[in-house]
């Protein structure tokens, strides 16, 4: 009897199993996951942006005067002035670099070279002080220009798939040009010096300094291209030039004493401290 019951149960099980299997819901296959973007590799690109800089100029010179002066010795004329020139303009250039990605962290380096239209010029009034004749009005014109610049920087950041937020810093370098003049006002009319001569400077120096900044970069979908927006602060240090000219100047207010027509060449210098802020948009191509 037990054997008959066991046999009937086995037959029912064999008959019912296919039906139950047919009634079970078929599980849909899992959708394939999109591959996680990798930032590792070389890249090259270009950029365009705008720079707003500052040139802090300090101008000073002395000039001895021939002729008759007070105090029993040759009189001297002296000048000192400071100004802050704005060097604003469009920038553009190229960059290249390499990234290493470690999980959600990134380290890398980047180098770039930029052409610059940043230039500032200003004109203002000041005073030349003569040891015998007293003060004499003068007009100062100063021009500062960043011809070109570049950077070599480290980059460290955090990634979220196709987004990167990073900080950056390192070496900055560039060519700075400074020029200008100090033009004395007309003094006593004198046959040999009808017009006062300007005291001028003109210098061009390639300087090295430092830079620090931050940026955001994004990889375009289904593409090897990325775009970025980046800010950098740049300090190129001090540029200097010698003051020359002014031979024959005779200082002093109109109607006052004049120290003579044969002033010697001026000796002095101009120093300009150059700092810069830039913001730029870039486009990079990443190599596999």
C-alpha cells in the first residue's frame, strides 16, 4: 500500500512540474551597466580667456645740475612716485598634460603657453624737487605689458565619473615690458634749452614666478573630448629698467631761479611688480 502511494505521488509530481515552471514569471535580463569613465592618459588642447592684472610701479631718479646753485655746491633734482597700472586683456594658448586616476582621486601635471594682449597705460601729474629751485611740475606716463606667459603645474582632484574638480599650482614664467617717461613742465625760458627733455625708461625681462588656482573639467559623452573652466593667480615678481635722459634740463617754476642749462644725465630706476588673474575656457583631446 505504501509503495502504491509513493508511486502515485511521484507521478503527480512529474506531471505538475512542467506546468508550474510554465506559470513562473521569467526574470528579465539585467541591463548592461555603462562603463565608468577613466581620466588616466595623455591629453592636448587649447584655451581662450581673459586676464586682469596689476603692475605696481615705483619710479625714482636723481640728477645733478650744472650752473649756479645755492648751498655752495652743485644742486640736485630728485623725483619719486608710485602708481598702480591695470594690465587687462584677452589671452589664448595651448596646453598638454597627463593624468593618473586612483579610484575617485586624480593626480597629474600640465604645461601651457599663452599669448597675451594684457596692457595698461596711465598718465598722471607729479612733482620734481630741485634742491635750489624748489618744486617743479611734471607729467608721468607709465605703460606695462605682459607679452606672453606660461605655466608648469601639478593637478590634484576628485572625480565623479565624467566630472573632475581640481586644484593646481606650480611654476609661472613670462615676458614683461615696461616703459614710460617723466616730462618736466616748462621752466624759465633759456636760449639753450627751449624745451625740457623727458627722463625715460624702457625695459623687457623674462621673469619666473609662481601660480595657484582651481578648475572644473567634464568629459563629453561618447567622446574623447573634455572641456574645462579654470582660474589662476600668477605672480611674476619684479621687473626693472634704468631711467635715462634729461640732459640739459633746467628745473624750477616759471619766474623762479634756474640752475643752469647743462644738467647731467639722470640716474635712477623703475621697478614694477607684476601680478595677474586669469580665467579661461579650455578644450582637450584625450588619447587612449
